[in-house]
């Protein structure tokens, strides 16, 4: 079977931008005789110009983590009067676990509302610090310690790579089944979504593959498709295993609940119940909303909920569920890059259907010629618009965000493409009238060569036999 499109080996030049939000409280300096600090403040003190006995502190540094209005440290810039050993007291004022990791590898972790300390050596040239929780440094949790205003040029951790090369030894990807699941039986549904942080191949070709340390619901990207009807109750048991490294949460766009109730984050080892009634029909997104939400979505934590009208949908011959999303590659075996996902003119390395670039070009979606096909399609983003199009077809029925183009409408209007911004969904129906291959693309064709290509195969795929 020949390809109508060929995915070439693209050499992607990546510019990683560091998003640093500097929050400075004064100059961060205080004398040993200064009055005690009020709760939530941060400062440094030293006893003079001597380095002191190794391991014996010559002063104290106070640093706090905050999450409002953005992730960061207070202060992000600390100045001490002399090089030497310092007691660093770290307080976490946020709702998520954070740590204070210095360039020499010293790490001070703290759970929400907690404090801890360690003795750290500050060299003459100064040093830097960051939060090592994936994505937090990119979101602004970085800082600098200087000595008399000098130094601080080193990086608190490894420098990001300038590009990501394919790995010839990357394992094969796991094919995500595109068939839409049947309607769940009954009117009350108990669903368990277990968070799994794992390695996943997001593309594999002759030139090699790309493996990312993704965060998932039930081990897949996207998470499982849930299909219910208007009026049903959904009880979602969200489980964050103790083996997880991060806090996570979930936000169902099909629900109407308080953001600071069901959608709050849970730490590793915790569980919670998210219960709602599906009151509106449509194709809805769910995703992790833990800060930075952009990183959690970009690293795989999203999925689809189909809510049918109470009377159901008309019968068709074949149904598929397709989620468009983006990969902003981090180094092999590490999470996706928040820096790349955060830029104002995003340029994803891959735009994909159901988590893996080109998987449905390698494995076409099978239908019989003349079948009426229904596709539930969601753009999970997090950043790029979709122009969903199936080459060689016309969409005779489209329900997009509650607006319905119906079959047999007055004038017999159809649709050639469905535009979906991030978090928008649609229900699309069409017929493939003859044997052949029908490419599924986003008509933003600069992304077709980056993985946004699939094939529907009608019959044997050969229109000439």
C-alpha cells in the first residue's frame, strides 16, 4: 500500500526559552542583629567576611516557595556578604510539594505548609537554585545567590539541550485503539482513573524514535474515552499512587463543579472522588489542572468525554474517537519541554492523533466502502488550533460545541473542515463512496509533516481493482 503523504525525517531546531519570574523582596540582606522576620518573608544573614570552618554555618538564608500569582521563590535573588557555609531554611507556602535544589545538588524538599533546612556552601562566585519538580523551574521557580552582588552565573541543574535527536534504540510505540467505546450501561457510573508516570514512545520511524517521560490517566495518552448520556451521574475515583513523583488533579469540562473543590490537587499516595451529573451533550475535554497546567496537559494528561443526548445518537456503521494534541519534546526519556510549550508562537515538534505521530498512517482505520462513519474529535491542544479534514469526503453532519449542521438541511449544505480551538470538540459524520484511502489531516498543513496524518481505508484501499 502506497502512502499519499510521506513523513520525512525532520531536523528540528529547538530554542528553549527559560521563563523566569523574579520576585525580589528588598535586596535579601540583613545583619545578624536584625529583628525576627515576619511569617512569609525571606532574607539572608552572615557574620562577616570569613569562609569559616567547613560545614559550620556563618549565617542563615531564608527562602519561601509561593504559587500566586505564579510559581516562584521569595526572594528569588539573595545576596550574602561573604562566601561560606549557610543554614538555608526553606518554607513551602504553596499547595503543591516543592523543593529548593542548589547547583551543587543539595536538595531541601518541603510539603505544602511545611519547612526544612540544610547547610549549603555559597562560593565566592555565588550560586543558583531551582525547584527540581518537573516543569516548576520552567514556570518560574529559579533563583540566584550572590556574594556582595557578584556571581550567580552557574545553573541550578543541567542546562537544557538545544535539540533532541532520534534514538535508534527507542522501543516501538503502542497503537492507541481509535474505535469509539460503546455507551456505558446504566445511569450511574463508577470510574477509576489511576495516575501513571511512565516512559512512552511518541514517534517511531526508520530514523529512530522519541521517548518521553509522560504523565497519564490509566497509563495511556490520551486517557480513556468515557461515554455517557445526558442525565447520567459519573463518580470518578482519582488515584495518585505513592510511587508518583508529582501531585496531580483532574478537571472535567463536562461538569459544573467548584474549581477549588473537586479539581484540587492530590499528592502521591492520595485519592479523591470527583462526582458530577452530565447535563449537556457534546464532546468534552478532561485534563490535569495542577500548576503549571500547561505542562501537565502538554505531557499527556488529557482525555475525552462523550455525552450523548438523553435519546441517544442515530445509528451509524462505524465510530471513531480522535484527539489532536501536541508534543514539545524534552530530552529523550524526560518530560515534555514546558519552555517550548510556553512560547507565544508555539512550534510543536509533533502534532498527533491519539498521542502518537503517524500511527494511523502506519495502521489505517478500516471501514467498508459506503459505510456511514462518525468521528468524535477533540482538540486537546494545549496551544494549536485544528482544522480537521478527511481528504475525499464531505461532512454531511457536524455538531460542533452545540451547533448542528444536520443531514438533509435546507439547501443541502455540507462542511469541508471543522475548526477547533484547544478544548473544543465535535461530532462529524461522512461517507467514503469508493474503495480507497482517505487521509485524515489538520488542514494547517505545516503540521501534517509533523505527525498529524492518518488514513481511513475503505474496502481494500485500492480504487482501481
